[in-house]
C-alpha cells in the first residue's frame, strides 16, 4: 500500500452539517476502495490566494491515507464531480527506501585567466564592423566615422 496526502478546499458558504457530511463521504470513498484513513485535519476557513469562481474564502481539509495505486484516480474523480469542492490535490509520499535517487549537483566550472582573453579576441573584430552599423557603439574618433558612413552611401 502506498502513502498519500490529500488537500481539498470546500466552498466556505457550506453549512457545518453539509461540510461534515462531505468530509465523511470522501473518507468513505477511501475506505470503500480498500484504503485506510490515517489522519484527517480540518484547517478551517482561510482566504484564498486568488479568487476562484468569484470566491475569496475556502474551507481547507487535509487527509493522510494509505491505499492501492488505483485509489487516487477514483478519489480524484469523486472530488471533481462534487460542485462544493473548489480545488483538490493528491500527492504520493515516497518511502525512505525508494528507488528514486537525487541527481548530483554539478560544481561550477573553475574560472581561469585565459577565459577573458578568449572573450576579448572576438569582440575586437566586431568593433570594426560596428561603425558602419551603429557609430555610437565604437570608441573611434569622430574623424574616422565620417568616411565609414559616406562609403555605403556612395556605393548605392
């Protein structure tokens, strides 16, 4: 059996009796499909981060349960059918002896003194082409810019 966590948000406008009935219904869906409810924690009415269907508040419920791999699909279907459920999320918890291993973090490449010199070499030829395209981008004196702009005009 896998371990899961479920968080769902109910419409805050529901009366307490209807809210309790829905919580029991969803716990019953878990039990009916061979699951076991470990913990139910009602977080209560809270403000939503953003409006959902013109609603600004919701009633949050947290459920920890164990079940077969098919159980989350059936539970998600039941949560989606009910119009009083604003949002829901089911998450599978990983065991400590899980086969999923974290990827190693790569170390940053060491910076050497040669790297800036390699970067400067391609920049120099580009600076020679720049006066024709954009005269303000060069460090050349103004006297050299005038012939560069006149040359393309005379070629046309």
